C-alpha cells in the first residue's frame, strides 16, 4: 500500500469511527430527551422502535451498567437508565424476563404441587368413604344354634348354610365389586353367578380370603385353621402375608380341590378330596 492509499484508508477509518461515535452520542441524546419527555412524536416513535429491537437491548443494558459504574460528573445531568428501561418496557409490553430459579427449586416446587394434589385427592376420597360408611346400616350378624343349622339368603342371590355353632357376618355395603362376608365355624356357600368384574369374598381370617364368582364351596375356620373345599365351580384361595412388601399368594381351586391353612405355623396344604365328605351334613340344593 503506497502513502496515498494509506492516507485515504486512514481518512475513511476516521470517518467511520466519527460516524459511529456520533450515532452513539445521538442515540444517548435521544434517550435522554425521551426520559425528559422532550422528544418530538417522530423521535419518540424512533426511540420506541429502537428499544423494541432485541438486538439493541444489550446496548441499552451496557449504557445502564456504564451509568451505575461511572457516576455522572458533577453538574451534568444524566438519565436514570433503569427507570427509563422499565418505563419503556411497560409501554411496549416487553418487560424483561426475570431470571429463572435454580433447577432444584423448580423440581421441589413441582414435587410440592404434586404432593398437595395427591393429598387433596386422598382426603377427598377418604371424606366420601367415611360419609358413605356413616350412612350405611350396620353389618348383619347371623348365629346358628347348638343343635341346628341355619340358611341365609344374600342380596346377590347367593346363599349360606351355616353348620351348628357358626357365625356369619354380612357386610352392609354391596354396591361395589368386592362383596364381603366373614365366617367363623363351618358353612356351605352357594355363590350365585356374579356380574363381570364382581366377586364374593369369604373372609375366614384376618389375612385369608376365598373368592369366587360362581361355585359351591365348603368353608370352615376352627382353632386357627382354615379349610376350603370346592364342590363345583372355581375358587381362589388367597393369603395376604404381612410385612413391608405386602406379599399376596393366590391358589386356584377346582372341583375336589382342598386348601388347608394353619394360621399359627403359616403352613399350607393342598390336595384333591371327595367334596361329599365335607358337605354331606347339608341338604343338597
């Protein structure tokens, strides 16, 4: 590059720097005039348009930082850039976004919201359940005599024949799919055909249940021992084991199938038997 070209380049560079510096000064002057409400309508629209451009926000924030870090020279009035920015943002409805909270706070807030919703749902369900149970009549208890059996008809068309010295408790709540009865002694339970998804639950201990949908079953509970024999149909012998895992085991029983469970030793024995050996004391249906 010769001396003349170098001189032309220096003049051109100086002109660009002067023009850029002049535009910055001009922009600062317009912003000051805008804050003082001294702009003409055309200048006001130009300033608002300049501020609405996302690319210019960083420049304005730079001026704000400059204002904060370098106080004005005494006697020279300078605009409050922060106040000006908030005022412009309110007018243009383009408020600066607040800084996002840390991730762990957001996660814990979501967990807290979910926990509150779950708690409300549980409380609402329990409230409905307690209210419903309060409106239900008491469970019905049947007790057979020492020298005779007793026949009990259930509302689902099932029937129970109690042997001597036996007790049957029938739940008053028969609106749901799990219809429950409790037996202490001996009985033959004729389970009527249940609707799809419905079951009759025969409780013979705190954690032993026999469930069936259509069957004739001999059920006995004496001296902490439970015995179930299926005369016809199908049934499930269910044991709920206590513990943290709440383990449950279910054993399917068909015609002639017997399950014997000792509550003390928790031993279960299953084998095939002749059902009439256990049902001969009752008259056939």
